[in-house]
C-alpha cells in the first residue's frame, strides 16, 4: 500500500509508526509544515518526508488525514482536484462529518471516518470506523490498517460521537481507575512504583481475560468471589459508594457535552 499521512503531529506520527513497524506500507509520505522533527523517518528508506500535501497525494493511494480540524476543509479544497478512483480518504478528525467531506470533494470518492485513541502509540488503539456509501467498499482495507495498531470496529456514523466518549475519553476514565487502585495499594503498604505496577498489570490482565475468553465480566467476577469472601465484600462496598452508577453518569455527562458542542 502507498500511504500518505497528511499532518504528522502526535496522532499522525503514532499512526505512521504503527504502519511502519508492522511493515504495512510499500511506501509512505509523511507531511508537516516544519519537517525537521520527522526528517529522521526517511531512514526507513520507503518514507518521504515533505511539506507538500499535493505531492503526497499524487504519489499515494491511502490518504490518512490527521490535521487540526480548523485546517481540514482548506486542505481538502487544496487537493481535491488530484483525487482519483484509486484514492481512499481516511479522516481521523473528530466532529468532521462524512457529509461535510462529501460537500468538498464529492460523494464519488471513497471516504472513511476513523476514531482512534491515544493507545495507538503503543499498538493498542480501539478504533471506530464508518464510511460513506462508496467508501463501504474499502472499509475492510481501513480496518486492516488500524488492526495493525490495535482493534477496529465498524459503527454507524451517528454513533461516532458516543464512540469518542467510550474509546477516546475512555482512556482517561480507565487511567483514573488505575490511579485510584494505585492509591489503594499505597494505603495497604506498597510503595508508589510497586502500587502502579500492580494496578497496571492487573487491569491489563482483566481486559485480556475478556478478550481471549469472550466471557461476560460477571463470569470472570464469579471466578474470584467466594461466599463471605474479601472480594465480594470489596465489590459490595464499591457499589454502595456508587462505583457503577458514577461511571455511567460520567459517560453520559461526557456524551451530553460532546453532543451539545456539535449542535451549538
């Protein structure tokens, strides 16, 4: 695949690294206004670093846009005359609808929206994807790209805002839970480094159990709870203090905020 990363900031750079480390591109263009900070990537041999988006589009098939939202419309205007039936346009820009992209470059282009999260930098992103009507023919291609950097899921476009809350904001929610577990471990006598190590790897193990087994969380909870045991005592106290309800309320509040922002 001939891939161009248009806008190689933090997210674009993470995507580029993920693709390169998994040998997912025969050639890659990486564009940025100031290329000095990404010049080193030319050492890969199949990478061209450039500040010229049009050059990148001409020499690539898969166009992954990771630019600032305020610049996206103008960049599409600048390159739309170069788009052909070979190009697949993949946007990572939050809140920029397929309809808006179609209004600029036309509905006959393959257009895909993607919503990765910051874990893409370590190959563990949960990326949600949707497409316009013709873009649906290339959705498996987009999923193959993002599956190299974690896991992807196709969702209807109307669920992309909710997916942003669950997956992108969700990273922060899980970080807060890990921090709280770390603080609890410190209170029980572990030093800060040990406490965080215990919390991180336990969280990682819990997710891996569900991913590998396909079980419901309650099935795995049942495996570690015994009658009158310490685990059920702890779980019940957490629920009495509002653990589940506060998480749900926080998710809904975050969704309400992003929805209000979209409509205002």
